């Protein structure tokens, strides 16, 4: 079992000194230590995630895991405590959100990669047994591309797990209160009463996605908000077989929702990599279109610079 690098008193004092950092999740810096970060959202050891996916010590020991959107490292460090070799990927500076503080207090071996999901490249970070993709997809302009990038760094037969906000329960409009919108479960076939117009039991049986470029639940960083059927279709289109899914509703934990009137849908999935993502176009003789990663672009730029230097040297001789 992992132990703290420093005394409990020193760890508590260090966390107190760093309260001004952009902590989000509240979690134990080492499982069983009783010392928690200053974050506002209590993750309770991700017990629900372990139950849903089966993330036990026996399962994780020796596995290489990529945690995308790690932020302060709550899930990354729990995975490490359970025996996994972890790479934590995030676009944010780990000095500013508490990740490096916890990393030091734990004496952690988790590796941090400051990068976008779009730039996942097996040539740069290798392949993984498990890819975790939580709390990210609804913040992206190009979610399907992101799922394809996850596929690219996962071993054949590897486990892909993830989840995040969905529109199953409500799709809110731009009303500042976030109370107005549509509950898709309640828009039913019986309500329409015309099978030629609506043959499914309710709208959530269709693959639907809301576009929220201004704000969704008062968060301006959201873009595409799928329902569960749409999310699972994204996963399948990216080369995976879905083996489990669930959704639930929970009140938004924000100061503007003190009375807990506004709920959000939480969607979760687990899947296995079975192949490559579907082609964007499969009509011959069209050429397969592929968006390069930053690593590939930088590698090509470096090679071009080398060749230009060689040409210049040849011209001068």
C-alpha cells in the first residue's frame, strides 16, 4: 500500500498553503490517508466507477492506463493506488491545478503529459491496456475525432471507459435559470399519437445531440451534448464494441443551484477495441482522409528542416 512521502502534518500544511490553486475534485491524496485536497466536488474514491467497470487491484495490477482529462489527478492517483502504471493527460498546467502538489506529497510515479486528446499518438506516448475518457467529450468541438484518437493509443482488445454530461433528461435552452428546456424522456409516442410522425417510445431512443456553443448549464466550455444513444454510436463508430452503459440524473453542484432544482444527466460507457474507426467516406476511388496529430506535424517539420540544411550544405560545396 502506498504511503505518504511526508508526515501527515506536513501534507496538511502544504495543502493549506495551496488552497488558491484551481482545485476542482476533492479526494484523498492517498487512499486511506484521510487527507483530502481542497476541491469542491467530492469524488468519494470513485466507488461507483470501480463498481461499474470492475477496477479492482487484481484487475489493474500491471496494466498501463491513460487517464484523459486528468486535471488535478483524482482518478489518476486512485488508479495508481490500485496498482496501475498511469499516464495522466490534460491540457492544463499541472502546476496550477494541484496535480503536481499531490504528485509530490504521494511520491507518485504517475507521468503527466500536457496535451490535447486530439494529439494522442502511439509513436509519442505508446499503447495502453485501458483508456479512461471522463468529463471531456462534451467540451470538444470535434468529439468523434477525439474518440478515434483514443482508439489509436489503445491495444487491440483493450478496455475503453468514459462518461460525462448528456442531454437525456433535459436539453436546456439559453434561459439564464437553466430551468427551461425539454425532457426528452417525456416526449413520447403517446403524446404525439401518430406513428407516422413518431414510431419510437420516446425521443431518447433516437441518436440525438444538442449543440450548445454559447452555454450549457451555465458552462461556456460545452459544445456537443449527446444523449446516451448518440454517445454509444460515437464509441462504436470509433472502432469499439460497447459492453455496458448507464445513465443517471444528479443535481448540479454549483452556488447558483443551491436549491438543487437543476439536474444534469450523467452518461457512462465501457467498451472493447475491436478494430479501426469507420472511414469517413467509403465510396471508391476516394482517398482516406486523415487529420495528423501535432506530433506527426512536428516530426515532419523537423525532417524538412534537416533536408533543407542538407540541401543548403550541398549547394555551398
